[in-house]
C-alpha cells in the first residue's frame, strides 16, 4: 500500500510541476491539497491570489483542499500553533508524508523537515536540486500555462506582473533572476495544463504596489523597504 501524502499547494508553477511528477512516479498517494491563506484578505500568502480561484484550481484538479488560515502578521508562536493543529488533523486522516515544490533553498528544506519530523511525518521534494532552466522549459513543454501574480521590485519591474510565462518571458528575465523565481523574484498562478480537467477562467485586474519595511526601517522609508507588485486576478 502506498503511503498517503498531503501536497503543499501554492497555486503556482513549481507546485503544479511537482504535483505532476509525483503523480507520474506513483510512489505515494496524494489525498489532499494544503494552502496557507491570509485570513483577513482571503488570499494566498505572497502569491496574492484570491481563495475563489484557488478553490477552482482544486476543483479542476479533482483533489480536496485544506485551507490553513493565518492572521495578517502572525507571530512565530501563532504560526506554529496553527500549523500543529492543522497537521494533527491531517495525520488523523492517515497521512504520513508532505510534498513540497521547493527546488534548492537549503534552509527552507531543513525547516520543513524539522517541523514535520517533530510530528512524525516525512517531507518529500520532487524537484529538489534540478536545473531551474530545464524545469521551466519542461513545464511549458508539458502544456502548463501560468501567469505572474507578484514580482519582487528589487529584481523585476512592474511590467513583469500580469505576464503569462512563455519563452519570451524567460528571455526577458535579467541574468540575476532565477528562471523559476526560486529566490522569491516572482510568484505565479497556474490556470491550465495536463493535470486540469478544465482551464481556470479569470480576467486580469489592476496591478498594485505594496511596500514592506525591512528590519529597522520605517514603513514610510521606501529606500528601506521591500517593494512588490501584485497583479490581481478576477474570477469570471
């Protein structure tokens, strides 16, 4: 009998490709998706995608969805408490593994493994240490379609937000930007591809600028702030 797993679904391209590879390998059974949501705004953390589109994704993928709702700015203790309660519920379903789309962030992998190990679960990383240029081209060649919903202004300008990723997009990326945005340069929403029963329908809304203070910098000081551009997607 194959072990049961929860899939940590961000709504973006790396999640979609990692889920595809996991299902193709057929070594574990994906029983549900898990996504962190900002409770106040009902949007996926960092990706900025509204929960209504996330739910359409899960429906099209044919998988149940667990939404882990977090406060706007949770403390580490609040986060751990919510995570522990969520994982306890997941474990009660006979789930022993947790799958992630991370590629090469060592600190993040260790954090995930340590947290899961403390509750007796195992982390799985289908894309780990694979070449990100190869991965993004494989993603496109498989027929997946994804749109950029958030860009880090320290790496990319506003014009990249709201673009569908294709070969032109990849060519336009500056040399210091990872092709998969693995360092947080951009985030995406995947709306079609071989895993989906139907394409997710949406319209492109406005692109807004948001700033977040860096440590020891005031929110008003943009020179000391992280700048992000978010492209809103509106469900049809």
